[in-house]
C-alpha cells in the first residue's frame, strides 16, 4: 500500500481525491497549504500530489523547499494551459505534472507510473554492491542511488530512472517517445516538454566530461545519447 500526501487548498477536491485514491487501495493524508504540507512529509510518504495555486506558500515554493531536503516523488497539479507552471515545476524537480481538470483514470495512471519507478526495486532488493558502472558513473538500482567517483549524485526519482535507462543502453540513441513511455509511463504528447526538462536537470547534476562537454548528447529529431569519454 502506497502512502500519498495531497497538498491542495481546495478542500472539496482533496475530499474527492481522497475517496478515489482510498477506494483504489492507497493510504491518503492531506494538507491544505504549503507549510502544513511540508510538515506532513515524512519518510513514509511515497508520493505527493501538489497543487500550484495555494495561499500562504504556493506549490512552486513548497516544491523548492521540499527539494532542499527530500527527493520524495511529486506530481504537480497545474491549471489548464499554464505551461509556464509546468516548466518551472519540472525545473524545480517535480516528477510529472497533470493539468486540471483531469480524469480519475489519467490521475491513477500517472500515480502508478511514478510508483512503479520507485517501488519495483524495493520488491526484489538487490545486493548493495550490485551496481552498474559507465564512464565513472555508478548506479545502484536497488538503492536508487548514483555515484561519481565515490560521491553521491543527488537525483530525483525520475532523474535516476532516466540515467539508469541511458546507462543500460550504452551507445544507443534513445528516442523521446521511448523515454516518455518507459520512464514517465505515458505517451509523448505534442509540445510535452517533460522529458526535455528532466534531461536538462540531469545534465546539470552530472559532472562534465574531461573536455568540458555534457555527458548526455541531444540528437535533434532523434533523441538522446549518453556519450563516452574521448
């Protein structure tokens, strides 16, 4: 059973979502503003549904403060048509976004896609020394951790999933379409920039190559490639 935290000032919506998610077997708690939401986040929370428009502390500021200490997966709930909110949310480390209004089916699909990325390995834990190394970067799928020359690289769940996918397909061009399906669990829609933003965030966190170039290369119109040192 996954524990979900709803952070939204719309009490009617949170009540409805709580009923829907509880019926699907999730354990649900709620907070009605950003400050209360931050206080409610514990190690037991598996996923946060975070609204953008809130009083006291809006969703963006809440996410920014959250990412200072925790990498708990976050699904942002944004206003329809507010693309800037989605882009900023992804830049700040949100795992995905869902424009309002949304269907129950779409919400549950997004939630399950995020939880699959975080919980699959927990069901069948691997030895802590069972890592995968590529060009000085070593990932441990069982622990969802990545290291470069022994130092931890602080990644969100989605960033780790992207890096893991690229490392396990060395020398291959991975299309945005396949990354969206395999990592985000959704088909790539027109003008959807989620994968681009996650890749951009991942580039910033990975150390540069010896020649100063980023490790992830964009092949325009084709996809992405994790490149080797020269």
